[in-house]
């Protein structure tokens, strides 16, 4: 065997294998992470995305960042089972795989698909405008998907599910109910993420609660009440221990304090950046004393 061939084989062996999916089927309620990373290129973590499983079905998709389309396939979830898609904010690491999700729905779903996202401001369009810019059949980036907005598709044979769009006002001081159907009650609350309108979501189903915090600074005191007593609280640990204050993300110490003050029963850390995770988790644990899990792609967490 030549030296060149040996080096090529060694290089192939050094490439990490894809994440191993844990089955969520069989739990009354469970959270599955599709993407546990952020915007940084990472061989092990896709960008943000989550599934909420109820029984044997994935009923809710929260965010669809880069790589979540592949992870959705690995999870064995079915697009036809979804009752709701919830988008927290319009950064690419939370939305870039949404067109792929819609394209994949061809011939797998005929029922309309409820979808909710944030209102806009001077920096970011509202969610309806964002979808129009993606899918409008005359001026959208993906004109072939015009049918998802109830328009005539460029290819009539390509049936797509129509999106039923809700735009949630991030400026409201109190949580707003954005969905109640299929045994799910979902409320949304605007949270601080620099100048980007962003929403946290709380889901009640089968007498348990799950809160998806998304990217935030942890400085809105209303979020503590919003997450109060959650059976599982998913919070994003996007910056390392000891980092200077960020207008976008809570420090690990703040993540721990928020989870503790909210009385969350189980804290699931996600949206993890390329830094010393052990040091960041140690900061979280200085404040948070409950059950803690470090998130990974395709990991399944039963909701107690």
C-alpha cells in the first residue's frame, strides 16, 4: 500500500460519523434535538432545531436551521404528523432549512400546516413578509413553492401543503396564545436578542410543559414567569464562560440563574458554540441545582 493511499485512509477514518438517532417513540412526551449547535461550522452539531414528540408522533417542529433537514430524516419523524411549526426568529441558523422542509413535503402531506413566527421591525421583516420573499410564485426566491402560500405553483403536479401563518407580536409584555389544537397549547413571549425580534415558546400537552427559550440575553424578567415550573426548559448556551456581556446571548452564569429562578425541573442546554463546554457547564451549575443535560444532535429527552 502506497504512503499516499495510507494517508487517505487515515484521513477518512478521522472523519466523525453522523450523530446516532435516539428513538423518542414510546414516551408520552419527549424533546428531540435536531440541531444542538449555532451558526459556527461544526462537524458534530447542526444549527438550531427541535422536535416535540407526543406518543409515537413528532407533533411540533421548533426552528429549522442548517442541517436540520438531514437530522429530521435521521429522526424518522414524518412531516405529515406535524401539528405546528414554530420559528423563534429569522437568523439563518434558525430558518435556512425551511425551504427544504417544504420541498420535502411534496406528496407526504396534504393537510394545511400551521406555522408561527415573529413580528418585524426596521432590521427584520415580519414573518409573513419573510415567507412571501421566500415562496411568492412571482417574486420569491423559491417560486416553485408558491403553493405553500395558496398561490398557483410553477409546476402544477407538485402538490405542497398550504401554510397557515400566524405572526406573533414580540412587543407584547404578556404571553400570547398562538396555537391550540391536537392536544397542544402553545404560548409565545417576546424575548431580547439584540435588535432581532425573537420569540420563546411554551408548550402544554398531557399535563406537562416544555419551554423553548431560543437565543436571548436572559434580561427579560417576564421570561422567568413564562418558564415557571417547566418540566423541561431548553436554553441556549452560545457563549463561553468568562466571555464579555453579549447583546445577543446569555452567559452560562445567566443561563443557570434563569433556570433556577424559573424552577425548571430539567434544564437542557443547546445551541452550543465551539468552546470549552465543561467550563461553561460548571458556570451554569453554580446557580442551577436541578437535572441538567448537555444537548447533542438527535438526542431524545423524555419529559417527566
